């Protein structure tokens, strides 16, 4: 049963008071911390699971207790030793997760690809499923162009456009009415026959039908189809959205089900550190490879390797516009022909006979140079100057892309590269073309300020919002001694008394992603469609891949703790446990006993390892006294308590919202 707004408000108020008291207590403890005491064995296991995974699943605590926390941690630090085939089977239907970028673009065409077909520069594919996607997008593109041309020809375009809009609206309403009837007819057919019927429709009818597939109707229509058929139906309406949806679902399913949990946590950490926004042009298509091929393989490797990989990644080059950067004295900037001799080039430069290129690629772009030092390596107080930013930008001219909107990869273009020496952080960078960038990345990767900045962020993620300086210093020393080996840095952190300090137990506030995933994991839910979970995250202010600034999402509590955010979390927890989140089936295993207090105690133990404050216990217990809430009648003591409500209140409690 859903709580009334008044009941929910009272529960939330009491939880907020508990949350505020916890924050004050944690701050007071941290000020006087000696970091000498240790947790008991079970708390060490729960702490490790809370910090190094996206939260424990049913049975995880017992499993790690039996294995030994040290052995379990060592296994997580070496993910290649962990069999993750069960996850692989879950991800198999998402075909884009296994494609390179060019394949993705070819199968799920961008508007640029459709324009090339419309202009006769590219042929329609012969494969019937791909052809249907192209034809639908081509029909939409040509209709859009025709309406633009009609409006341009008419002197009273504004008046005319209103009339066209009305006509168009009426036509589309009729088309969707026809589509709804067609959907009902097609649902009576077997999946293969249903797909063949869709392929026989006109592009206009296909668009009307696929855009009408919403909610439960969509799931019913796609049921029984193979992965490629399902993708085709959805791509007819919006090919780019198929790519984005599969990327989002893949991330959530990995976080929920992967046994290589630390690798997934670190993949999320590095993606946030080297943030790229999915909403910028070609990055809709480039992020799949970015996370799969650039971030995840280096998540526990050497920092320099992930730094170089991101610098050369098409996703990063496009996001921060470095692919457009042109050296002011380069051949392109000076209009020097490709075939010009070295002597001719010098003569043109000396005479100042410039012919600046027009369009977007017409100058030096400092975006990447600035974020490279401020956010990726040295940190805002890392000791660099504006002149260093400019010099780094000059170094990375020529690091560009081949046809990014068609899936092209990294390339070095000597003709846009700035010639001559550069000075970066006191180091003279001699003219070496592409190798100049690699030299600068090596300098930055091994700089003491980088070691401190990266280690502070790691300690902030795994230990506390304000990590002890003594711990950061030891991690920094390991970073410098071990050539930026992240596994070794994490070992130093995990061997420290600061990590295991009792006052760090359940002391970190979860981000929305951590909260939602940990709730699903704790409940033992089965996820058949992860997109509703993604929408929940968006409502909580953490759209996956949706952070537009390069800073990434905050890991600190103050970014996520407010009454509206906590109310949203409570609503999600109650919806999850009561089966109201579509695509997520919560484990309905029975709780022993018919007494509400027994049920509460059992769920406190299973969901929170018994770590529930008296205040939280009393708040929930008070709710259970209401027969409408507990589902119990005074004259019917045998009726089972409302365990879904109890579980929802526990998942929304201050204790569960911390890790």
C-alpha cells in the first residue's frame, strides 16, 4: 500500500532529522579521529561491499565472510580472474555494445548519412532490415526539406506555416489512428510474420506505427522478436536513440549484475573523471567505444595509459573540439598547398602570405589544453599558467578525426599542426609532430601535482568527502613510485587504517546512481528492462552520460542531500519494492513469520545487515501500528504484514542512503 502524502511527509521529516544528526556526528568524529580502532569482521565485509561494489546482493555478505575479505579484495583487483559470463549473456541482445563506431553509424544512420543518400552520394543498403531504417529516415528527411522549401517560397511564410501545421497535425492524427489499429492487427501475428508485415509498409506508415509504440504496447509488440528485429522496429522511429538506450542499459546491467564489481565502479569513476557529454553531436555514436575500449580496459591499469587513450579518443577529441584546432602558423592556416616544398613553406610564412581557412577549423582551440590540466591531471591549483594552456593547445594541434559523424577514428594531421618549439611547465617541447603530444601527456602523467590530484579524488570516492591528508600523501607516494599504477594505489588505500576506520562505516552518501543500483541489488530484483531505472536517475538529477560540463558529477554529499532529493529516493524505494517500476521484478521471497515486528527485524538484517538506528526502527515500527499500513486487522492476526512497504521504507532510510 502506498503511503499518503502526509504519512510520507512525516516519515521523511523524521528521516531527515536523522540524516542531519548523522552528518553532524560524522563531522565531529572526523575532527577527533585517531584512525586506530578497527571494525569487527562482519562490518569489514559490509564496508568492503559498500565501498568497492555498487552494494551487496542477497548472500554476498556470507559469501565474502566465507572467502575472507582480503582474498575477495585481491580477486576484485584482478577482474580478469573473475568469470563474468552470466553478465555477457545478459548483454548479448544489445548488438551496438559489440560494434565498432563505423558499424554503429552504418546500422543506425545519422542525419548526415541520410543526407548523403538523399544527395546521391551513398546508396541505400540492400539488407531489408537496414534498408527499412534508411528509407524511413530518408522519407522523414525529404519531408522536412520539402516543408522548408515551401515556406521559403511563400512571402507570408509565417501565416502559411500555421495553416500547414494544422493540416499536418490532422494528417498525423489520422495516421496514428490508423497505426493504432494496425498495431492491434499485427499483435495477432507470430513475431516473424509481424516483422515481415512491418517491412512491407510504406516508410510513412512505418514511422506512424513505430512512433505509436509506447509503454506496455511497445513491450507487447516487440515480444518474441529477435534482438535485430527489435532494434529495427525501434530504429525506424529513432535510430540514434537505439544506440543511446543500449549504452544506458548496458551500464546499468553491468552495475547491477557484473561480478567484476570493482572494475565497474572504477569504470564509472574514470568516465566521470574524463567526462564526455552524450548530447553533443557525434558523441551520441562515439560513447559506446569510448567507455568500452578506452575507459574500462584501463580502469585498474596505469594512469598514463588511460590519459593517452582518452586524449586520442574520438569521443574526447569531438567533445572538447580539439579535432577543429588549427595551429596559427600551420600549413592550413597559411593556405600552403599540400605539394609545397619546405623552402616554399618558409617563404610563404616569412612573407605573411596567409589565406586563413574558413569555417569551423579556423584557429587554435584551447578547450582540451585547459581541461587536460585542470580536470584530468594537475588540478585547478596544479601550478600551471594561461601560457601553459596555450602552449599545450599548440602541442595538440593536428590531433584530429576522420569523418567523426561517420564513425571515423583518430588521426594526426601534420598540415594543421603548429610548427616550432613549445614550452610546457618549463619543459622545452621540440618539433616532433604527434610525439609532442605524447611527451606532454607523459610529463603530466608523472607530475607530483597530478599524483596528488588523482589520489585525492580516489580517496574522496572510496573513503570520505574530506579524506585524511595522511592517506592522500601515502597514496600519492605509491602513485609516483609505481608509475601511476592504479591497482597499487588502491592497495595502499585498502591497507590503510583510514579506510577501515569505524567512523567511515556507512559514512558516504550515495549518488543517485549508487542509490538506485544498490537498491536493485539489495532487493534481489530481476531487471528485464533497465530504461525505467535510467528515467528514475534522470528524475533524481543524474542522467547517465548526461553531464554537459567536463567536470562530471559530484561525489560529495552536499550535491545530493536536500529534502526534494531524499523524497525522490523514498518514492523510488517504495515503487521498487511494491513492483511499480516497470521492467523490474523484485524478488518475492517470503519473510518468515506473520508478525510485523518479526518481518521488520528480518528485513533490517537482510537489507542493512542489522545496521539500523533506533530512530529509523521506531519510525518504521510506528507506521506498522496503523492497520491500513500494515495490512493487518485487529481481528485477523494471521494476515501477513506488508513486507514490500517495510522493505521500501528501509531502502529509503538514512542508513541505506549511505555506504
